[in-house]
């Protein structure tokens, strides 16, 4: 159900009608306590009943090489937010994210996941 919602305003929105199978429901979105976070890294975990997604910020740490050895890149990953949901909602989220990514790629081109392939060639 939630994958079809569109939130466009920062104030409490007018009720939105949503169709779920044969039943129509009205949703009242209250965004007064909403916060916004940015994540450039995530991790997932799951049990038989629930899926956990941690949203994180990853930043490079100063390289510390031992004498005679190249420095190994190190990153600090700060876990900022955790979302726990059942697999039904997780599947709905995955489908909606897939739709959003397809729409973005249709407008702006394919998103390359391999950073080496994204690097501009000189």
C-alpha cells in the first residue's frame, strides 16, 4: 500500500485515497516530526520475520602505512538510522524503488554501480 504514496508538501496533507485490493482507504500524512537524513552507505540484515536496513555515512580516514608497506585505505562508517520492517513492506519498498530507478534512468541514463566504470576517462 505505501509504495504508491506521493508526498509533495511539508505541511499536513489533505487525506489521500488509496486502493488496496477491493478496499479503499484514506491516509492522513503527518510530516511535523519528519527528519531528513543522507546516506552514502547501507547494510542489511534479516530474520525470518523482519528485515533491517541501516543507513550510514562513510568517510575516508587518513591512511596510516607501516614502513615499507603501502597504506590500506580505511573508512569510518557511522550508522545514523535503522529501519526495521516486515518482508511484505520490504517487498513493496523494493518494487517502488525499482520503479523510481527505472524512471530516473529513462530520463537521465543508466546508473553504473561500478565506480571504476563511472570514472571519466582522460
